[in-house]
C-alpha cells in the first residue's frame, strides 16, 4: 500500500476504536501500546512504517475486544 492508503486505513481504524470505546465494547487501557507509538492519523509527516505499526496495534486491539464475550472470556469468539 502507499502511504496515503496507510493513513486512510489508520484513520478508519481510529474511528472504529473510538466508537468501540464510546459504546463500552473496548476499554481505553487496551490502547497503551498505541499511545506509546505517538503516531496519529493526522501525523502525515510520520513514515509509512509508523502508520503501518499503528494499524497493526489498532487492528489487534479491535480484534481482541470483539472476540471477548461479555464475561471477558477471550476463548469464545463472536462466530460461535
């Protein structure tokens, strides 16, 4: 992907993450690794690799929050 596509994907995942946090599906504490990266979608001066790393962190956090059931059991996925 090109840098512009990475930035777009990063912005999209950031919005999904914000939505999940607002609806109590994801806790803000799950984003400590993302906060440590210090790359936001608006950080257009950052490298493509920085945005790729942020995308991987956000997608992993989203997946983790969506695969946990309401009791906090990560073993049970949404598809079951």
